[in-house]
């Protein structure tokens, strides 16, 4: 089983390494958003009750955005495998479906973490944020929880869809409210009550707030609380994703 998981995982890594342009874009796109919004709106926005400037506040939101984007887009890999017949081949091969799902999720998480850690290194070099070695493990745990959660969601969406165009449209519909109701651009405490409710059921809210608590030492909720809720969301959504994949495939 380990060899089967490794084979599926390694295939995802090879696809990443072959696409050098995607690696470059993974840095340019979030940095462009950070510059445009951070320096463009930073002078107009203030972060009440939080002792950080807007660029620092936004930089953690950008990390969450990258984690969300690359985790959800991993569903494209499943659709491509279905379109080109690779999924049918491995489903009839003497490989357990659990190995396929685990390999896909681990591969997607590795690709997502690669892009996110690359961006984190750039932010550190630009002195946008600073982290201590003792906090890195907690940061990594939050990143993994966010990644696994939305990998599971991407798996659910891809299991119901057979066309990549439909997946892209649906992904945009899903990502926009997840972005804006996660505290990426502004604190969720400032939202009216009717918008706070959907933000409370958004897994990304707790991941971003937890990362801010660890990296910037400012958060709307306790770090341990964010960690616990992120873990619950992760287990629940990944379980549903694996179940749906096994039923639909």
C-alpha cells in the first residue's frame, strides 16, 4: 500500500516540477495582490485593536489565499485523470481506492505547501513578517490543516463534475465568498451579524486567524481554539471527500 501511495504522490510531484511557469506565477500573482491592496489601500484602512500595519495583516491573508487556491485546484488533477483515461486505468488496477485517495491528497498537499512556503520565504526576505524557529511547527500544522481541508473539498467537487470548464466556474463561485469571509482583507469582527454567521462556518477563517496569532501575535480568537476548529473541519471534509470519491468512482 505504501508503494501505491508513493507512486500516486510522486506523479503529482513530477507534474509540478515539469511546470516551471506555474511555479513562477505562484509567486508573482499573490505578491501582485499584496502590493496592489497592501500599498494601495493600506493608508485608507486601519486595523482596530490589532497592533500591526495593514501590509502585515494582509500578508497572512495572502498565505491563506494561496493555500486555498492550490488545494482546491488539485481537483483539476482528478478531472484530467478522468478525461485522459488514467483514472480508469488505476481504478481497474490492483490498487485500493484508499491508496489512490491518500496519494492524491498527499501529492496535492505537498504541491500546495511548496508554493506557500516559497511565498513565505519571499515575505520573510522582504521583512513583511518574521517567525521564530519554535513557531514554525505550529505554522506548518495550520498550513497542513488548511490544505487537507480544501483538498477534500476539491475532491468532492471533482467527483461530481466531468468537465474542467465547469469545475473552473464552480471553483470561482466557491472561492470568492471563502476569500472575503475569511478575514483575509479585514477582521471578521467588523462584519455585521448576518455576515459573521457564514464567516463562522468558513474553515479558512480559523486557519488565517490562527496563522496571524502565531506569526504576528495578534488574532481575534485564541490560537488553540483556531487549531481545534481547523482540525474538526479538516477531519470532517476529508472524510466526506474520501467517501464521495469512493462512491462516485
